[in-house]
C-alpha cells in the first residue's frame, strides 16, 4: 500500500490490508481472483477495471 492508493481509496491502510480484490472491485469475481493467484509464476495479467472507494465513488484502474 502506498500513500496515493490509500488517499484515492479513502480507506485507512489498516482497513485496506484486511480487504481482498472483491471488497473494492465490483467487477472482479472471486473466480477471477483465484485464477490470477493460481497462475504460473511469472505470468503477467493486465486487468482494466474499477475500484469502489469508501464513499462509493468508482475509480478506473
């Protein structure tokens, strides 16, 4: 976590560290998260999506 991400997401660092992608990304599914985590080492993924801030605003990432 860096300061820019913390500020943009409107959550505290502590709160973000307890959250997973489905907690802040209304588009990504749990299945997609598992696919990425179980991928071969060194494989890169590019995902265009949005994150939902604590206030409910959607932010393109």
